[in-house]
């Protein structure tokens, strides 16, 4: 968790009705705004990822499928070679 010395004070303008609703839900406006910004940031990242994966070329999709199959086979082979059961 970030301590207060790493935080910066900002000034924002917020709809009065929204602020009243927030004040009814919490005693800590700063924490509410900070959590809201975290959620917004998470949504932005998810949207970027969604756009990236939805706009891949067919060649990229096929390459990823081939890579997945090859690495999965290698992982299974390595797993089979590892002496998991030390009692033998």
C-alpha cells in the first residue's frame, strides 16, 4: 500500500449531487476518489486489451495457436520427465 508521503493533493470539480451521494456512502472522499480512479484505470486497461485481441490478424491468431500447442506439448513432456514421486 502507498503511504501518504507518496500521494499528491489535487483539486477537482465534481457534480454537487454526485458528491452528496458519495458523502452519504463514505466519510473519506479522498479514498472514494482514489478507488474510483483505480477502477477507471482498470477499465481502460481492460478496454485496451479487448481492442488488441479483437483486432488481431488471422495470421497472428494462427501463430498463437501453433505456439500454444508446441509449448503445451513441451510442458507436458517436461512434466513427464520430472521425478514428482520421490518415493520410487
